[in-house]
C-alpha cells in the first residue's frame, strides 16, 4: 500500500493556522493517520475498529 498516493482529509477541528492538525485517509480495511505539518513523516495505520476505539478514548480525555 502506497500511503503517499491516497487522498487525505484534514480533521474538521483544524484551525486556520493549521497547528496541531492530523489528516486521515480511508483505505479498504485500514484508516491511515498522519501529521499535516509532516506529510512525509511516519503514518499510523489502524483497522477501522481500532480507529473508532482510539477516537472514543480521545473524546473521553
């Protein structure tokens, strides 16, 4: 899988200054996450269920 050719979406809560932003991309059976300030950096790949659990945990912080 080449995560450099997929379409990324910026988080809806990103600010105009684009600080502290993440981008996500949906693949067949994977959700990819990256730092919008470092698009060539490391990516996190999660199964959809893992992504849902991660976002639920973050919302409960």
